[in-house]
């Protein structure tokens, strides 16, 4: 798997066609403009702060500082290393900086210019950085491809982890056993298929099935109680639910800017179709290997984990997600050309924005389904956290043996001891980059000899 990935990434590199460069620059300009208008941001942690900004209770500089603080570690510790090691762009590298630049821009016309400038830096600058890194005595970018195997295989466990967190050990063990069995069966019977794909499909269906069954049982059990309590204490006739009023205001604000969101959906979907962009860690490696159907499947399952969060924060704040519910990612991977992708992406975003209020009401009636999204996000974070750490140590070993593990593992542990100035998910890849620079320095000082054969 590592050899195939290396060949694919070497073939793709970071050498973009003129059309791809233009699209990246245009999408970054558009996303920065949307962030400046407080209509959309990519970082889910920033979106709740947008309500105070929209209503003038927080300044542009203060909101920009929050966005930078929550995003910088992911940009330089995860987004850039993943792009350099796979040859595939990702949302952390493109959209987190445009969040910051758009929010901080003092004028509306300046925000798209700053976003376009960042897009140009990415498409023109990363290629040179990639060539320079591959020419070093210790090629740490090639070593980072060691992360692909643990990320792809451990990611398949996230449904089992989510089931365990929400529904207990017995159902979690059952889901885990089904996952393992399907992975083994796929590797044996369909060796050309990503082994985790069928396992994730069944695991997610089991999780949703358990959640729906729980909601049905709860509704049946509470039906009589609700009927008996209908005449009890309530908000009073004519009273308005303040949360419903807030959600209605947020949905109306987004609908007023529907053309902008359709343009955003068109751009992101076309970018995904061009096969130079992946929506997640595992997806980037799958696209680098040319497994677009499997990449679409992986990103489709992530939608279930993030849809409730994006919907509720968008309704509450009046600021949507740059990639919406992220459905445009898997759809884009599968479409035949960027023109069709642009049309479909615009339609998908329009439907998402128009359906936000209905989705919010539906989530209110399905508490277990809503809660399972939180467990899914936590499980994805746990699985990827271990996979990225383990893969980073494999990369450290490939480029420097025991000394590489000492330096990179030591930097990771130091980050933990210092209270995580770099977020945990990004700390290990950042340590590999820093360790690679350190090993090259030791080589030039005559204190280190690269591992025989170099990274696989």
C-alpha cells in the first residue's frame, strides 16, 4: 500500500493545471468573502462566536483572533503536512486560513483579494516546497506516507467506537466483531476494494439503527405521559420559544444570501471533482491512490457525524459551513466533469440552506439520532488521533530510525507537557516535519547518517 501511494503521489505531486490553479484561487476568494460577511466559516469551533460578531457584540479583530487561535495548529500541523505528503489539497489548508483572512479584512472588497492571494500561495508555493523537501538527504515527506496504512485501517473502527460510547459494551463488541469480519472478508474476496469500506457502511447502519430504535421506544413510552401532561404548566398561550425565534432568524438570514451559497457549493464541488482535493485525512490518501469511490464513501459517512452540529450552529449563529454539510465532497468525487459538478454543487447547497429549518425541527424530535452524531465525531477523533500518532512514529522510524522516533516522539510529548500549544491531532505530523528538519541539520553537521534505503 505504501509503495502504491508513493507512486501515485509522485505522479500527482503538487503540479496543478492552469484550470485547477484558477479554481483554487477563485474558491479561496469566495470563501474569504463569505467569512468577511459572517455568512460562512469552515471551523466549527468559530461558528458559535459569529453570533456576537453579527450583532456587534464582538469586534472584527477579536473574532479574527479567536479564529486564528482555533485554526493555526490545524493549518501548519495537519493541513500542510497532509498536502505535502499526499499531493492532495485539503480543507484545513485552504479554508481555515480564508476564515481568518476574511474575518480580519477591514473592507469587503479586500477579503476576496486576500483569499485569492492565499490560494495562489498554496498552488504556486507548495510545489516548490515539495520539490525542495524531496531533494533533502532526509526525505521526510516521503516518510510521512507511512501514515496512510494506520489512518485508512483504524478509521474503519469509528462506527464501533461510536456504538460503544452511546449504546454500551455489548453492542459495541458486536459492531466491532462485524467490522473485523468484514475487513478480513473484503481483503480476501475483493482485494481491489478498500478493505474498510464495507465495514464502515455496515457499522454506520448499525449505529443509526440502534439510535432510531431507541427514539421509537422513547416515543412510545412517553406518548401517554405527554398526553396526560398536555394540560400542565407550559409557556402559556401565544408565548414564543426564544430558541425557535433565534433559529428562524438564522435560517432567514442564510436564505437571503442563497445565490452566494450556490456559488460556494458550485466551487467546492468542482474542486472535489478535479481530484486535487480531499475532505479528510483518510480521503486524501484514498484520492492519492485513485480510489475515488472509496473516498466518496468515507466522506459520506462523516456527514452523519457533522450534519447535526453544522445545522444547529448555523441556525443559532446565522453563519453556515464553508462546505455545508460536506455532501458536496463525495458527490464531487463521483461526477464526470467539473461543469456538472458545479451545477450539482449549487443545487445541493440550495437544498441544504432551504431545508435547514426542517432539519433543525427533525433533530429536535430524534434525540438519540442527534446524540449519535456527537459520538460519531468523538469516535472519528479517537480513531484518527491514534492513527496519526502511530503513523507519525512510523514515519519518524522510516526517516531516522531510533533517533527519529526519539526526536519526533519527544516533541509530541513535550507538546503534551506544555499544555498542547499545538492541538493534539496536528502535533504528531508537525513533530515529523520539525524532526525532519532537525535530522537534515544533524546530517549537514556530520552527526547523522540517513537510514539505509530511505523511506519506503
